């Protein structure tokens, strides 16, 4: 199964943010929970309608979104 099929972008849901299909939980929100130290288990316990594949889909979506982007250091940051 293509995990990214679990993610949808619909202008009528959260103003078009990427969300887990069938929820109002944005990819950004789930990534933020993970970045702040929440474990998959904690997220799944809190949001019982989610599955592990939903969390993996958020990670895959973020990875794909960054795949074609290049980031260059700001000259001011190197001073």
C-alpha cells in the first residue's frame, strides 16, 4: 500500500493543510508531536482512530515534500 494515499489535501479541511484522511489531524501536527518527543504509542493511545500506518504516512509525506528542495545556509548564519 502506498502510505501517502492515507494523506489528503482538501481546501475544505483545515484550509487545505495536509491531513490524515478521514480526520482533522494535520501532518504538521503529528510531526510536531513526534518532534517534541511523543512516541508512536502515545499518539496512538491519545488518538484511538489512528493507526501506525497513519504516522508512517505523515513521515513519508514530509520526506517526499523535502525530496526536491535544496536548502542553502544563510550567509549571515555563518558569520
